[in-house]
C-alpha cells in the first residue's frame, strides 16, 4: 500500500484512513465513506447555476484507486448517495452505471441519510442495497447522523468536518478531517463538490486531516 495513509484502533478494530477520504475496515474487507452527494453539480445546473462538470467521474476514479489498493469486497456508504432529485441527470447515472459494470461482484450498501429521503434510492440497476440507519455491524453502528448509540461505536458522516490549522509562520489552512471522538467517528465528505463545515474537537478527540495525498494526525 502507498504511503500517506494512517490507521486508528476503534472498539478493538483497525481502520485504515486514506487521503481519498475513505476508511478501510480490514477485518470485514469493507470500505466506508460518507456523503458522496453524486449529482450535486447536475442539481445546481438544473437550477441555473453554472458549476464544473465531471465531479462524479473524478470521485469514482478516487474510489477505484482505494479499491485497487485494498481489494475490498464491500462498500458501505454512510448516507447521502445522491444529492437531490434534480441531480438524477442521465450523465450522472450513466457514469455510476458504467462504474458498476466494471465491478459487478462488489457489494454496495447505502445507510440512508437526509438527502437520500429527497433524492430517492439509487436506481435498481446500480445494485445498491439500501437500509435505514442505524445498521448494526458489531462492534460498530453505521449511521448517517453522528449521534452516540448504546449498541456500539458509531461511524457516521453528515457534518462534512474540517478544521482550521495555523502554522508557525501564521499561515492558515482549512482541511477536511476524520474526527474521532470517544463514542463516534465522523468521516469527511467523500464528494468533490460538497463543501465542509468547521468543527471544534474536544481535548480527548483525535483529528486526522486530509492533506493532499496524505492523512496526518494533528494535535488538538
């Protein structure tokens, strides 16, 4: 595997964090990612807002790189697979379908999020199994909203977390991050056109920022 990854032990399990904003749960041979929001650009264009094209293809390419490096047999999406009903554009759905045809044996599971309620489940031909949160996969609880759950350690998304860092020369960077809390881990947004929200970690939290082609733990 290439350099640039980081690992973290949660609830007795090892997760490998990739700069592609994806985590690999080794024991279950599963990739976990949150908030792809595929079709967001198409939804904006449908509303008359000119935004770049090609974000779906770009994000699928990133996903392919992690699949090729890990050989994972399953992907669990932690909510917000499609951005909106208006984002179900032919080009977006064909890009997803073409990618799926290249990986027909891969198990895909969507834990529905708030945008999925509006956008609807992915088309049946994409072969994505859809479930309501929470999905219990011990020792983890897989969800969209990052709310603690007595049934296990929660892996979630929704917040699109980022932190602001200040260097010694007072240079400033705002970077997406994996935010690891005592009972919940919040994943960065996987999508290329989703934005991010600043979070304020507590002293007992761990923060792994995505810095270009590396995942780096920073002191907080």
